[in-house]
C-alpha cells in the first residue's frame, strides 16, 4: 500500500488532534500502514499531545515525522512518537516547562499545590518520553524545561531527536491529507 502524507500545521488541542487521529484511523481501516507526517506546531494542550503520542505508538503502522517548520512544546512529544524522524535544515524544536493559563482564579494553598503537582506530573511524563526516544538523559531533559530554549536541526540531530536533516520529497500523485482549521 502507498504512503499517506499528512500535512499538520496547527496548535495541539482536542479539536485538531481528534481530526488527526480520525484521519489516521480511517486510513488504517482502508489498509494504509505507512504515514509521513509533515509537522509544524506551536504546541498547545499537554493532555491532547500525550493522547496523540500514545495513539501513534499503539497503531500497527510505519510513521515518519518530518519537522517542516517549528515543533514546539508538547509538539515534541507527538514528534517523538515516530520511529523515523527528520527535520528540514531551517526547522527548530522548542522545549519549555508546562504551564497553565489562569483567568479569574483565586489561589489558596490547596489549589496552588494541586496546580504545581499537575505541572510536575506532566513534565515527568514528557521527560520520560524524551529520555526513552532520544539520546537525552533525565537530568538534561529537566534542564530543557527550565531553559525554555529553541534548538536547531543540527542540535536535534546530535541529541537523537532526529536521524537526519533533509527536505521532504512528496512523490507526484501521492495521497496527501491537509488540515484546515478556522481561526
């Protein structure tokens, strides 16, 4: 069966990730087992990103991820789900700690502790993925969260985030799925 190319350039949230998983599931049912994901994302919701990571790791398919712009924040976990990972020469990877947008929230000690526990638990889960899927050790993965820095493709290659720096090459007549999400 041919490869399905998926162009995913969107924030990570429940809506965008459900659409991605539905398309992949439909293609699997149709017998497609090779997926090439052209990924660029500013990141987004941790829960949605970890759901996609676990979904991609669970399916009987060959998945290639190709960073074609920026893979930021929780997008890195999704990117690391693939066994074959590539990046364009001028693409970047940005890592930072988990945070919450808080509006009109009154914090008392109990609430503050719950939020901190949740942040630390999410960072541990993401750190576990980084350690398992790259050459980055636990100590360095935790530093990535505190540094909040962007890494270029060469640094990603050294760290084992990617296996090669290359431009994508989609063959003529390929099955391409592109998502368009409203503002």
